[in-house]
């Protein structure tokens, strides 16, 4: 009788330990490596300029960027010159999250690191 109680209690303990080991979540080791998205600055600028100078269906997704409040607007009759390109480049540098979220589907511009 004592032997069967002893064996039963060992079996129950073993099952509980097994169940506990399976349900315990394993924490991943900390890493210093950062992950995320980045974009090709020059290609993004050229795509935005293309949208401004020649809006087509292929660059329609850039419309979200050009409608942003802080986006440097072209006034009527203003051409895309070196001064405007400089303003645009500064704006793109200050708004990387908008560029990445808008152009995430364009793998040639936005990519993971």
C-alpha cells in the first residue's frame, strides 16, 4: 500500500513538472542588434519629385506624403529648382517615419535591416 502511494505521488509530481516545463515561456536572449526599416533617400526624393512633376497611377501612393501639412508646397508657377530640392531633402530627412510607412510596399526604396 505504501509502495503504491509512493509510486502514485512520484508519477503525479513527474506529470506536473512535465506540464510546467511545457507551459513555461522561453524568453529570448537580449540582443544589441537593432531591427527595423530604412529607406533609400535619393530614390524617395526622386519619386516625390516625379509625383509633383508628373502624377501618374504608378506614383499615386506618394500623394499621402505630398498632402502632409508640413510638406514644402510648390506655389503656382514655381519650378522644381535646386532651392526647392534642398527644402524637400531637408523635409524628407525630418520625416523618415512617414516616408517608411507610406512607401513600405516599394521594396526598391524601403527595406529591412
